């Protein structure tokens, strides 16, 4: 990470309300910079679907990892969340939409927040956008010869309660609820994360770039490869045919990386 990236990351955390950051040596720090002459096993050539190697400094600020206690599990996180009233979004919700899918999923999808159908059913991505997401996951997997159904992945949102009128979650709501999201991802430790739309980008990546610029390329969160793509609700708009094609391409890339 260069100085400019570091500065932007700090500004981002400041925007989220973090006032103190603790530096912790990355895992295996003792080995950093140590060269070895011992021959290792032959490495397979990188696949076009592979993300770039992790930046050494990607885990430099592991403040978020500090939020996740040792041995954290989804059940424990949900239990600690309880009937949460930590932010104003609890006022209009019917149900907390925690997340659904495989507890040890190799792939996690992160969206923005629940809509009306999700609030009603207590499950993420069950409305029209959710049906499209399911279709995209299962349809792409099938076409690519990957045996995968929606239940094999884990799906959740940045905020767990429906924002009024489906508005975009506010920064303080994202910060408060984002801690649960970070814990969920760290508890699952997937091979990759697929970020759906701008709000999830803001929650997980240190950037002010939009989805259009970021999509299709690999990024990282806490050392985990992240693919950015469009939110399915955006793809439902009839004029977004190009975006639809691009989203399918992004998904193809993620699925091959995770399941090949
Ligand atoms: Fe709690 Fe998250 Fe709901 Fe806010 S959005 S009340 S932090 S569960």
C-alpha cells in the first residue's frame, strides 16, 4: 500500500467515525521480508480468474479484525445482536434480516439492506432483485459446469434492518451495523466476497470510486479477494442490458476463482 492509499484509507475510517486505529503485525509477520533459497513445490500458472496476490499491507490496519472475537460464529453474532436497537433503522423494521446460506460458504455476497419483501420474510434477497440474484448464481454456475446452488453461498447485507422508503443507509447506520457484517465475514472466512452495489463497496473497500469503475476487477478486504459488481436491483431496470452482461461476466470470474 502506498502513502496515498494509506491516506485514503485513514480518511475513510474517519468518515465512518473511527477515531482510534491500532496497528497489529500481520499474521506471519516474522516471515515477512525473509528470503529462502529452498526450492518449493512448482506453482501452477495463474488462471485468468485469479485475483492478484495479496498486497502485503492489506492487513496492516486490522482494526476490523479486532471487532471479531476468537472463535466467533454466526450463531453467536446473531445472539449478541438480539432485538437490536443500536441504530435508528430498528424503528421501522418488522424483522432483522441477518443473512442466509451456508455457514462455511466459500463465497459471500454482500448487498445494501433489506427491502419490503426481505423485511417481511426475515431473509435477504427474496424479492425481485433476490430472484434475479438466485438466477444469476445458479444460471451462471450451471452454464459454467459448476455444481452450485444458492444455498451453498452466504448472502447478507451491510445493514440488517430495512431503511425507511428503501433509502440508502446513512454512514452512522453503516458503521453501527457494519460491525456485524465484518464479524459475519470474518467468522465465515470465505475464499472470496462478491460485493453488490455502491453501499457494499463503501462498507468494504477504501475507495471513492463507483461500481462502474471498480467492477470486473479484484480488490481485497482483510486479505480476502473481493469482486465488485452491480446490485441486482439496478440490473432490473430495463435499460441496463450492458450492465447485465457485465454482471454475468463478473460472476463468472468469481465462480471460477472460488469453485474451480
Ligand atoms: Fe441494529 Fe443493524 Fe438494525 Fe441498526 S440496522 S438496528 S445496528 S441490526
